[in-house]
């Protein structure tokens, strides 16, 4: 298998969580398989997640957001790990994308505004999330919890992403969590 450049973003502000452990399992397996890995933990990043004037005025990007963009450009494969809260991603993670996933970086609209170029085309991605509900129940009640990140953000920019959803997380036994870590480690080895 060909070695890949993998960028891992932990989207939980606390790295000492199930999300952090899942990111660790992916990273360790990817490194052991010979992949080149870069990682950022959102809880260690310093940036304002709020668009104070919407997109009317683009705020200057902080160094950690510039690093995020550089890592996304560098990567062959982008992995985002986070907990599902209220059927979506945490606010800091959404704020990161609001601020950094901009035209001329992730996409570029055509002059007529009806189509766009996917500027990160050719990359693959994996969204890994946990929820305190069974994944099928969450999907049945509210739709896929990863749709915004997987389709509206990553795919919009050309990153062909797939999702892995674990749950119910708070009631999961150690045996169940061990199986989740094994699945994530396999994904990390295969850079998927």
C-alpha cells in the first residue's frame, strides 16, 4: 500500500475524551503503517470562531487557521473526529470551518454564480463521530449527523469523504469501545 499524507483534526475541545481516544487510535495506526501524519487539536488552537460581519468582510485568519488550511492543502486524506452534539458538530468546529473554508481556498464560484470549482479535489476524507444515541435512531429521527461536514463542506470542496458513527457512546461497554478503537485503527492503517 502506498504511503499517504494524513491530516487529523480533533474537533472536540477536550482531548481527554472518547473523541480524543478515537483520534489517538487512528493516528497511532496510521503512523505504524508508515503514513505521514499531521494533527491539530481544536482545543489547543487559538482563533475567534465567530464571523462578526458574516462574509461581508473577511476577518484576517489567525496563525492556527492558516496552519489548518496548509494542513488541508498538504494532505491526501483528511480525518475529522468529533462528538455529535444536538445532531451536529460542536460550535468551535463549525466556527473553524466558517472562518477558514473560504472561496479561493476550498472552492471558487464561477462568474455566473451557478457552479463552482472544487479546489481541494483529489483528496479523500473520513468523518468519525460518536453520539449518545444509536446511529440508526439518530439518522431516522434527524437525518445523518455528518451531512454538514461530509457533504456540505468537504464534498463541496472536492474532498470525497465517508463517515463512521459510533453510539450510544455514554452507555458503551469497554468491550464495545475496544471494538470501535479496532475499527478506527484499521481505517488508520488503510488511510481510509
